[in-house]
């Protein structure tokens, strides 16, 4: 298998965690005889510093010449005074738009070893393993018309539109069902069909798509009920499929089950080029100290193997290695609790996961 990866480490802890993701990818490449090629480019504050733009043309060209993009994080405090469209974060927003991914995937797993940092009781959360598939390019955040109503110089109202085209629902539903096929074969489609017409269309369309995946079961759930059950019965979910606004909220809610920002990974797929990135930001408060948690970046690399390279075994081997190292009581400082036996830095954590992986493969 040949895979060309554009690496955009970015700012703050981005380069520190991406180094560890690359270490894992190189190891799995050697162990399983895959040819992973890396090309590294600038984005964010470092790109402003060296090229005067948060997303240089050269970076975008390299992304489009690759099979996937693996990004660290962007954001550096010294650029906080710039106008929003010139800041490091603008580079990432422009990149996401250019790549065109319409499905945002956020896996949330509960690790027994991190139970002390989860707000849920271990008996409630144990075994939870959820994949949230969020529609990313439509719905309330993008539909027109939108705006303010001004009368006699005074704002008297504001409005947004929630519109979904059938094709937008179909394409993200296919992603959710395909993902469920590789998991526990259950999709929960989340909507508000008792109130919203867009949700009625959502429900009908998802039901129609489900007919192409007879091995996957489908249930529909109202978003308010889903919000409750995520924290009362998280184990009941496999894949959650939902629209942009609901997905934004539910994915952050689900993230607390895991208990740690540093371990969360994401994929944005369906567009021209797939984009993989940890959920956390550039963490300027701990950057440069070698203590950042690389698990979110490493787990993002695993998602890249699963969804772009279709290397399911390799992806799940990396996830198993992460779990084993956590179970053995190793933790970066952000994960430290009474269950921790040994606190390690970024590179040590990456090395431990690599060693565990070599045993598994
Ligand atoms: P943040 O995620 O960078 O940090 C929040 C807190 O979590 C900090 O205390 C940080 O030390 C800790 N943290 C985050 N990732 C960690 C890791 N891997 N290991 C250990 N601890 C970790 O969010 P914050 O502070 O709101 O933003 C900092 C900068 O990052 C800002 O410039 C912001 O715009 C940017 N940002 C970028 C994102 C991206 O590139 N996707 C996402 C979120 C924020
Ligand atoms: Mg959010």
C-alpha cells in the first residue's frame, strides 16, 4: 500500500504531537510493508512568520498532491491582535473549506485507565465506544438567507435558515453506514423530526439509504433524548449520525465521557482530500516542554489508515496499543490520576505505544 501524507504540524504542541504520529506511521509502514511518504508544510502562526500567510499556496498545493492531510494544531498568542482573517486559525478554516470534507468523524472511547478523569461513573461509561458522524457543510451554519433586520437604525431581529438538500443527507448517511459496517453495525440517526421539516427529510432520506445496508440496524432518536442518553447510557450507541448543529453540540458532550481532550481524534472526509487532526488546539501554555499528550494525534493517524488507506487491521492495532499503554498505568501529565503508575513525556508516550504496537502486529 502506498500513501502520500501531507504533514502540517502547525503551532504550539502541534509539531510535538505530530512527530509521535509519524513515528507510529513509520513503524507500521515497516512492520506491514507499506510505503508511507511524508511531505511537511507550514500552516498557522509559523506560516505567517515565514511566508506572511496562515495558509501559503505551497501548503495548499502539497495537500492537493497528497492522499491525506495530517494536521497538528494552529494558534499562537503573538498573533492574537491581527484581524480574524489574518490569524493562524484562518489558515485552518480556509484549508477545511478548500478540502471540502462534508463528514466530520469523532470517535469517543472510554478508557478504564482514565476513569478517574471522566465525570461519568465507571459502571456507566465502561465499554462506551461511539463514533459521531456529523454533517459539516450544510444546515443552520451555512444556509441562506441569514442576517439582521434593522429598522430605523435599530436591530429588531436576526435570523438563520436551516435547509438540507437531499443529496447532502444521502452522502453523509452513506459514510455513517459504511463506518458502522466495520464496527458494531448500528446507526442512531439523530434529529428533531417532531418539530422540524428538515428533520423529517433527514429521517426519510436516512431510512432510504439504510436499505442499501441490510446488515446495519438503524434507529431514530430525537436530539434531546440523545443528549440525555449519551451520559446515562453511553454504551448503547455505536455510530451516531446527525446534522451540523446537533453534531457540534453532541460531539462536545460525548467528548467528556472520555475525560481528556488530549486523547481525542477526528477525521473530516468525503471531500477532495481527507483531513485528520487531533481535537485539541495548540496549547501554548504547555508548548515546548515535551509534556503534551500525543494520543489524539496518534489516534488521528489510525483514523487515516482506516478511512483513507482502508487498512482496518493496522488502524485497530494502533488503537489496541494505545489502550494497552494506558492500561499499564502510563500517563502524560494531563492524564495523571490516582490510577497512574508512571508519568511520561510526549516522546516517551509515543515510544511506548510504538513498542506495544510492534508486539501486537
Ligand atoms: P487547547 O486545546 O489548545 O488547550 C486547552 C487546554 O487543554 C490547555 O490547558 C492545554 O494545555 C490542554 N491541552 C490541549 N491539548 C493537550 C494535549 N495534547 N496534551 C496535554 N494538554 C493539552 O485550547 P485553547 O487553549 O482554547 O486554545 C489555544 C490555541 O489553540 C488558540 O490559539 C486556539 O485558537 C487554538 N485552537 C486550535 C484548534 C485547532 O487547531 N484545531 C482547536 C482549538 C483551539
Ligand atoms: Mg464545537
